[in-house]
C-alpha cells in the first residue's frame, strides 16, 4: 500500500476515534472502537498506527513557539512548508487565524506536525483532520462546536 494511502487511512481512523470521543453517547471502550473499526474494513496494523499516532501527539508538550506576534502579522512559509501545505491548506490556516480560532502557538504546532508527518503534500482534508486533532488535544471540550464546524465546512455556525 502506498505511504500516502496508508497515511490517509490512519488519519481517517484517528478522525473516527476523535468523533467517538466528542459524541455525547455512551462512551465506548478501546476494545469496542477497535472492533467497530475492524468491522468496517480497517486492519489491525492501521488501527495500531492510529492509536500510536494519537498517543505520541497527546503526550508531547506543545512546541515552544516564537514570541507571540500581533494578530495583523502575516506568516511566511518556508520552502519545505510550502511543499507540504498546498495553497488551499495555507489559505485554510490563514482563515482560521483571521477568525481568531488559531493563535501563533497553535498555528506553529499545526505547521510543524504537518511537516513532520507528511512525505508529500497533505490534502486539505488531512490538514483539517490534523488541525482538529491538535486543537482537540489542547482544548477538548472547550472547542467542540468549532471542531464540528471545521470538519463540516459550516463556517456560518462560528459567527452565531
């Protein structure tokens, strides 16, 4: 299986797990989640990789960001960052910054993790998943509505 396809499947699993956690229904155990993922066609190696990925990122402390810039600053992307983040992905991050959903530290962490994770360009969907997972790890319940809006592309709910 191609590395890009494998990464997409692992990020899909991580996204599914995050949705289980955010839903307000009876909490599922890790075993229940694994059984459901196996039932829909994911293999054990992919599921293990997703749990390892989540554990690695949840245990890491947020990266030390540069001193906070003013909100009117413009982020300049390095050549490596521009290779990994498509113009659409960079626009997405700019949109989140403009809306006040990302601060400098969160944006830098997302960019750093995207560069660390990607061997080639991340799709906008992959960047959205990565963004939600990083924010979820930091803010969990405080940001539930924002996570749903980002994943659903429902920007109007953020203004109300």
